């Protein structure tokens, strides 16, 4: 079994990581680093507890470290783990800048450990559905692609994600997911134009973004907002053979928050009233949403560590995501479109 230590005990750890580590027989949870001592003991009485991440990485018997701590700590803790010959799963954003990403690459090259970037939303049911429609040419040549991830949170919270700093904000929180999905579908754009704003009263971190990725005959719009209290399309796609509209979000996160067991047969299955609609000149039809499966991420990690199989999320793909995250901030600060040049080491 692969022994695992987790840094952090917030929403990311409790929803996206710990349930899947616990149910996957390839892994054994042996350590957690957090100040929430009593809460951890209640749920995980047999793990070794740490309050300092560096100490846990140095002292634990874990072979795999899962970094679910604030964004600014991702790369330093990952490099620390790699220096101890451990592999590491890094929550998004894996890195905030290409300089950070290069440091991570160098550390990985010098280590026997591996780096696994946590882009779990490749296994969202709605994204899998969209991917199948596009790859199956059901929309023809896609000309407009909008990916929107909005919610209604008009009041600033005290969470670290909404604190001041270059490592916080909605773009760093949701941008990596939307960029990664877009790159999986369309590859790298030629240019990027971004508006990244702090709209809420007393906001000190960005809480809205509208980012456009420019291709030859395709426009990709990525939108995130904290003021949307109405039904909105998660995906809106226009092609020369048809259009597709999908409302609602993948149900896995909300199900786990509500206490669902990730091994339940219905986990990741969406009800038919939330299926998307495909519009063509011949007909209008409801498209069943593919079953989402966040557990597939940990299955892939186990196959890579135990059997040497290729992991589907490569360091070069992580570099592409980091590059666009950084260029979007540059575009927003300059108020202009920025060319996306080919990434070089």
C-alpha cells in the first residue's frame, strides 16, 4: 500500500482527497498536518498528527504527500517532499508563476518522487460530456466556447482564499480548472485578454474574472463571479453544426458535502432534469450527462506509483496552465491583449 500524508484539513482535503484516499485500497492514510487536532482525532483516530508541514514531510513514513494548504505554500512544500524522495499531489494552482513551476520541475528531476497536479475537474461529468460531443463532431467546428463557474457569495469571508495577496482570489481558485479543461479541448491559444476584478464591498482579493482565449476561428470565454444567483449555463458552445447548453454543476462536490459515501453507485450521476441540450438544424435533443468520477484521479496516481503507468496530467500540461494563469494577470493589469508565446524551459 502507498502510505499517504495530507497537509491541511479544510474543504479541499475533506471533500476532494481524504474520502478517495480512504476508499482506495492502494492507499493507507498515515499522517495529517493541521491545527484541528480534536476534529481530526474524531474522524481519523489512528493517524499521526503534526502541526508543522515540514516536520511531517521529514518525519512521517508517508511515501506520498498531499498538499492542500494555502496556494503560496504549494511549491515550497512540494519541493520539500521531493527532496525527501517522496511523491507529491499538489492542489491547484500547482504554481503561481512559471518561475515557480520551473523550480518544481528541477526538484522533480533531481528526485525519485513524482509530481501529480490535482486537476480533478477533468473527471466532471459535464466536462466529459462536452469532450465527447466535441470529439464526436456533434457540433462541427466549434466557434464559441463559454465555460462559466459562478455562484452567489456577495459577502467577503474571512477565509484565506479571500485575503489580500497575489496567491489568493477567485482567478487562482477557479481559473486553473477552466484553463485546464479548455487546453484539453483546444490546445494553446494565440492570445489572451483578461478582466480580473475585486467587485464586492471590502474585497481585497479578486472575486470576478472574464478571460478570453483567442484562436484563429474560435473564441473561448472563461467567466467566474460571486454575484450570480440565477440559473446559468455552465457550458455554452456554438459550432457550425449545432449548439450545446448545459446548466448546473457536477454533483460530486455537493454530494460529498452532504455526507454521501464516495463508493455509492449514484456518486457522480446527474439527474435527467440537469442534462444538457443539443440544438441542431435537424432536431433538439437532451444529452445524458456522463458519470463523473473524481476517484479516477487517485486510481491514476496508484497506477503510476505501483505500476509505472503514465499519469494523464503531465508537467508540461501544468506549465501551460501556469503560463495562462500568469498571462491573464498580466493582461488584466495592463488592460490589453497579450500574445501567448510558445513555452520554453
